[in-house]
C-alpha cells in the first residue's frame, strides 16, 4: 500500500549540504565529490533493494533527464533559507545514454514544513523537452514554470496512463526510500543551477547546459564516469512487467 507523500517533507532533503554564504566561499571539489558519491549510492540502493517502490523501468526509460537529491534525517536548519545540492543528468542524442553529471541547488518554497524520514532522498524525472530546457535555464519554480506530479507505480505507470499524466506534468517525483512510496510536495520550491559547484567539480567554469549536453567539458573526472556507468546500468534493468512508452 502506498504511503501518503504528505508524511515526508522536504525538510529531510534540506538537512543535507546546508551551508552559509560565508562557508560557501571556501567550498572545494570535496563537497561536490561527496554529493555525487551519495547520489550514486542512494539511487543504486533504491533501484536495487526497494522492490515495488523502485522507479518503474518504463518510466526511467521514457525520462529525458533526472535530478537526484540524496538526503539524511533532519539535523536542524543552519540558515533561514537552507539549500541542498543535487545532481542532474540528461540523455544524450543519438545514443540515448545518460550523460555527465551537473550540479543544482534545491531551495524550499511556499509550502507547509514537511517531516523528514530517516534515509529518504528524492528523484525528479524530467519527462519532456520543455522540462530539460527549464532545468538549465535560470531556475525551476514548481507550480510556476514547472508542473510536477507524484510518480506512478504498477498499472498507473503503463503507457496509456503515463501519457495522460504527462499531458499536464513535465516532472515526476519519486521518494528514494526503503519503506515509502510516493513523491513530495514541491509547490513553490526552487531548483537552480549551481555554477560554483560545477566549476569546483570540473576545474573550470562551464554552464550547466554545456555540462549536461556533454559540450566542451574536457576529460571527465573518474567519479563522473562512475555516475554515468551506474545510471546507464540501472536504466537497462527491466521490471517484471512492461511499463515503457511505445
């Protein structure tokens, strides 16, 4: 039985990677490497061990992009507007393979504070071309220029139902949890490119758009290559029943 997503709150996501502006000036690639390592571990564990709560293979196969926010249990807020680092990737053309990671920031918006859960993260699956363009634009604001819905499971993830869902929503949200299914209330939340994190990780300034489209980023760090291999491996795994879009 699905657990109501209202039981999970964005507070859990905002507990990881909270920093003040003063601390941010001293960040280095270690922070980005930790965030990317945690994203890999969280997503791989969920897709391997979560059973019926895993993101359906057909939905993942149909996605054009993904943003992963790893999380820990809430540890309190260090600043008035906390942020958490996430890792994004787009499918490259013409190969259809997942591309290099780029970094984004998630900031809470105008919604009721949510209660976090131990070991819960969030995956945002970008299902439309408009969604990918918004991602590497200035920012997403859910409920304004991005419409999100809780990601479907089971029969609801079959092509005929998924097509109806995507007529109104460009992003599907999934909790990354061993025990819970559903999404999270993102109304008013903001996702924006993290230019400083991208520069720290790749060793030079490069836009999120160029990073995600694999344009001019030079040799990939080993951890980025591992992220791509893991994502493509998990995306190739199939569920027991067909849920892909034709």
